């Protein structure tokens, strides 16, 4: 198995050098090489597990701390790109994009792939954008299927970044991913929510992580005061932190508590808008 992925990586490398290492070409090169050398015809799920737990030392594991894959096993890496086998146990992923380019190949199982387009209408800041999220027709990907992944860096040249969600139908599913480390055009990697919110959930806000832990503490020790504490925090923070904090709160609260919290926030926002409108009218007069 190790020799197969080493050969695969070297072939991608040769083809990319022929294109003068143009990042815009990388996703198509990966898809073409995967089509010529499909891993699903050379490698089984058992082969990957045996390699991961076998006596031979694995190559340097570059995704060990990532939640992208359950787990993700690095099987090839050089200075410019890597190849991973990603196992998936949970059924679905968020609607997301990638800060890298490449292609993936279904090694085992079936997945329902849905792509989206996002039309930005308002940028709150570089981490949070509002707009219109449009869903395209879903497609069923069988073993051996290949799809390109384009980052925002490819937007100008090749028609748009890849925004998609996957629903994995087998337990487990596995995909082979050939990808750059990160697009040369630096920008946040957004996750999307209906009807039209794009947010960089990995924005570096260490205080927000601490505040999220404090929310969990309140919920576990004083659940009856949880809405009060969270509401007080939300009305005094910025929009992006509030959105990410509210997501955290909804993930730990029950559905009923989440509905109550959302209703309370909605009432506060409506009241705040009404107050600002009255002040504006007063100043105008």
C-alpha cells in the first residue's frame, strides 16, 4: 500500500511540475491522476487499517489533530502537497469550503454530495459574511467516484471555490484526498449555514474559547441561570463572537432551552433596533 501511494504522489508531482506548479491546475491534475490510477482498484479498507496499525512506521502524520477525518491517515507528503485516507463515521458534514486545492476519490462506501453557491451581500468583517446560499442538485457518489476541490484561490481562473456538504451512507466510509497544504491566496475558510451565513469558525479568538468553556460551566452547575448569563454576554459582545458563542450554547443546551434562548435574543434585537430607530428619528428632528 505504501508503495502505491508513493507512486501516486510522485506522478502528481511530475504532472504538476510540467504545468510549472500552477495552483489553478492542481485540482484537475489530481483528478486526472486518480482516474488513471484509481486507489479503489489497488487498495482496500483493510489495507489502510493494517498499514496504520502495522509494524512499519507511518510517514509523518500531518492531520493527527484535525477533525477533518475520523481519523485522517497521511500516506504521502512532500513540501507542496499531501495524500490522506480519511475515514468517516458520522453521517454528515457541515456545508463547508476548503482553504486548499485538490481532488478526492471514494475508496469505500457511498456518499451523497451536494454543492452550493454563495452570493455575498454584506461583509460584517473578514470572518463573517451574509448573503444568499443556493443549493445545487445532490449527486450520489459510488466507490471510485472522483471530484475536484477548488479553493478561493482558483475562483478567478476556474469558475469558483468548491462549497459542499457530504452525507456518508456507509459506516465507515473512506476517501482518498490529494491536496495542497493551503491555497497561496490567503483568506479564511468558511463554513455555511442556511439561509445565507458564511463564518470562519477557526478565527483566532482565544478569549472566545475561554468564554465558551465558561458557558459550559454555567450550564452544568447552574442550568436555571444559563439563559440569563448567556443573554447578558451576547448583548455585550461583537456580532461574530456572538454568532459563534450562540452556536456553542445551542450545541450544549436542550432543544427546548435553545428555543427559549433564541426567542430571548430575538426579542432583545428587535427592541434594540426599535430603540435605535427612535433615537435616529429624534436626532433628525
